[in-house]
C-alpha cells in the first residue's frame, strides 16, 4: 500500500484532461484562434478600410444569426447526427472569413458576421455536445473543462500569433489564411471524429431497420 501512494500523488497533466475529448478540443483551439482574429482586429481592420459601420455592427450580426440558428441546428444535431450540422458549420465559417477578407463595403462585413455566426456559433454549441457525448458520464465536468481549456488557449494565444502575420501580410491576408485554417479543421474533424461518427450512425440505423423487420 505504501508503494501506491506516490503513484496517486504524482502530477500528470492528463489527470486534468479528458483524453476522449482531445480530438475535438484540438480542433477547437484552431477554430478559436480564428475567432480571436475577429475579437482583436475586426475594429482596426474595418476602420482602416473605411468600413467602420460594418465593424460596429459585425458582432450584432454574428449574435443574431447565432441565436436564430441554434434551436434549428440543435434539433438537426439530434435527428441527423453531428456530421450533418458540423460540416456546414465549418463551410459557413470559412466562407465568412473569405468574405471578410475581400469585403468591399459594410454590407459584406455584416454578411460575413452572419455567416460566421452560422459557422463558429454552431460549431461551439455542437462541438461541446460532442465532447459530452464521447465522454464517460462521470467525466462530464472534466470533458467540459478540457474543451474550454483549449478554447481559451486559442482565444488567448490567437492575437499573439496573428499579430506577427498581420505585420508581414496585412489584415486581409490574415483573414484569408484563417479561412484556410478552418478548411483544414474540417478535414481534421472528419479524420478524428466525423468518419467514426458516420460509421456508428449507419450501424445504429441498420440495427433499427433490422429490429423493425423482425
């Protein structure tokens, strides 16, 4: 018994993380870096391009479309599965960043806010549902903690990382680059979770069909 005590007290970072949530949490880090680019630089970007009105109401547009979409995406998540909601969310998020990088007027800035609300807003609620779903019941608190640790790291480190990009390439190129990062996140999502989720859903549907035919 004395030999077990040091093992129990030994510090391990994994003791404070839910391992099963790490794939989604890892993707969330990069998605949050993209959102940090908006929180930190949208005002400077739009003011510098003479799109101050779009910048002032960007987050209002984002919030409205996030709130409107969540009841719908939540129901679709339950009925159709995670992939049915998550794949369009990444696409909307990437399109919003591309539109923001190009935006010739304030209307386009507001439209970008709407697309990012449909994209990142949907991603955040549904990815949190995924981490709860893949975690053991008695680790739900740890799963949420892991998810938000990676999200907070993305939001916190994002401005530091992207500030150097802006100095080298400018705001527009930075937002275009973040759109590419979101597309890569879509690929990572499919490899790390979406493919498995699709197989499990097909297996569940076949089992239901089999039971119905008996």
